[in-house]
C-alpha cells in the first residue's frame, strides 16, 4: 500500500489506518494480535488508539486497548519500527471518574502524566502522533449540534497551556507530532495560530468523523484543513455499521438485529448513530450502492478513500474477514454520476448523525 505525508510532518502513513477501539471489549487479545499481524502483512503502517479505549468506555476496560497493543509490540518488537503509532489523551472526563477522577479540565501536567501512562501501557519509548481526544472547551461534539456560551467552563486550561504540555513531550522525545480530534474550525485555527505565535509545536492532523451520514467536515473545516496543510483522519467511515447495510431490514434493536456494536450496546443506540434519521439516510445510501453494482461497504469506504479531504481513513474491525473486506475496498472508484446521486441524498437528509 502506498503512503502519504501526514500534514506538514515527516511521517509517511498509509491511506488506511487501523482503529483499535474494539480491542479489549468486542475483540480479545489473541484475535486482536491476529488482526494486527494481518494488517501489517497487508501493508497498513498506521495504527490509532486512545487512553480511554476500549469502547464503550468503562472503568474495567480503561487502557485495555493500549495494553493489548503494548503486548503485541513486546511479542513482535520489529513491528514497532514498521508502524506509525497514534494515541489520544482524553478530554474533560465528565461521567468517567476513572479518568483523572472525572476532571472537567485537561492541564499541561495532565497531558504529560497521561502520555507517560500511555507509553507504559504501549511498551514503547515514543508516540508518533499524540492527539487531544476532544476539546477542553465546551463544543457541540458526539451528537451535539449547538454551541452555547452558557456552557463555557470557567477556569479551564487554555489552548496555549495545552500546547505547552504537548511541547514538553515533544522536547523530551516522547512524542513526535501532535494532533486534535473532534475539533471545530475555531479550535483548529486557534491551535495553529498560538503555535505559530509562541514557537510551540504545530498540529499536523485532525481526527473527526467523516462518512456519508456525517459530512460536517464539508461545512468549513475542510477549507481550514486545506489552507493550514493539516491531515484529516476520518473516523467512523461506515457510520458504526449503518453503512454496511446490515441494519437496513431489521434495525438495531430487537431479536432480529444482526450482531454489531449498535445492537450489542444499548448505550450506543441512544447516540447519534442510533437516530432514526441516520438509519433512514443510511438505507438510502446502501440501496444506491447496490444499484451501482457495489456493496454498501465498498461505496462508503470509497467515498472516504478517494476524497481529496481525507489523508487516512480509520477502519475499525472485529474479525479478520472484516479487515480483508475493508482493505479490499481500497482502490474502488466512484463515478461522477454516482457522486452526484450521493450529494442528492445528502441534500435531502443533510447530516443526520451529526
């Protein structure tokens, strides 16, 4: 698989990235290692994780995914130098008291301490891309759609202070590059502006959702990324399984629902991906794929794989078969006519999983 430059950095990553948030919950360690082995054999050199994984987040599995990855590196030490390793520090941990005692802040000291913990779990001396998982500021994310200044958090660490914490890690050689996740155009611009103003490390990437039922990136963030030369790491390209077609007939709830994270975990059914509007829009996209001789998975992944906006698409799998299917979709192209029909559906349904 070819590689592409990660933003302005000197890192070269594959356009497909293996996401690992299912490791430690839906996927046991032995199966996770088999998936990692196969991804590496297929040429994938980019792996993404986070301190809060596995998902759904709970105290019992906090850090489990990084631990599984660390054990893989210990078993296959040659693999560490073959992959670009990305992980994330959790943002304000509302409702997750096992992360920094549920703190609603993320100070420079918190960032440094979290990174040290991740390095220990990952059994490595460096993280290639260290990302802030979600903003300290109150922003509409994970299903929220409105910013409201009433919800501002007084006394929280500033973006400048967060950059200073990240700078300490870069200076120590523990982090090579930094990035953001679940960020807004304002946040991205502030991080780049303050970095340039104060001589601090500059972000190289933004990891946000991007798929057929969630194209908010297209509503201004794409211009910011382009002009600031930042990489978009697109997560949830299959909309938590909605864009595979498996839920079209049965839905996500009930005995007939196929096994998948949306049907297994009740908490996920109440999130953005479980909205009736998201299911309805996904069914239209899936039917469109079939009319054009593609599987829904092929079309949804190709939409991300071929977008000029996307540097690397993060795929999450629970089986080797899913991994092969997702990797085999790379190289699929979508005709201008099909892309126009995709836009027609978006015009009708907009971004129901926002």
